[in-house]
């Protein structure tokens, strides 16, 4: 899929989900902010991981590493890394 085909697909989806007026505003804002710049968009899985990590950092109290490791099904070492990176 070419870049132009991908943009057309995204605009069609925005139009379907948000209507014409909102699509115009969204596309205009994107063009003004990032027009001409190469941008990377995270995959759905990357978005999930980013949100999961954000929640872990927000929920961390300093005393609940075991609880978080059970809740998110991660090793304590992974929880520690996420909290230290967050």
C-alpha cells in the first residue's frame, strides 16, 4: 500500500467515524502540526503496552510490586523496569 493509499484509507475511516466537519478539522490539525515530517504511529499492541505501563506507574505505591505483578501477569523484575523507566 502506498502512502497516498494509506492516507486515503485513514481519511475515509475518519469520515465514517467522525463525519465530514470533524475529519476536515482533524486532517487540517495533523497537516499543520506534522505536515512534511516522517511520523511513526505505534501498533495497536504497542498502544496497549504503553497504556499498561502508564497504569502500572500510576498504581505503584512502593509497596505493591507483588500485587502489580499478579494483576498484570508480569514478573516483578518487569514491574521494576516499567516503574524505573516511567
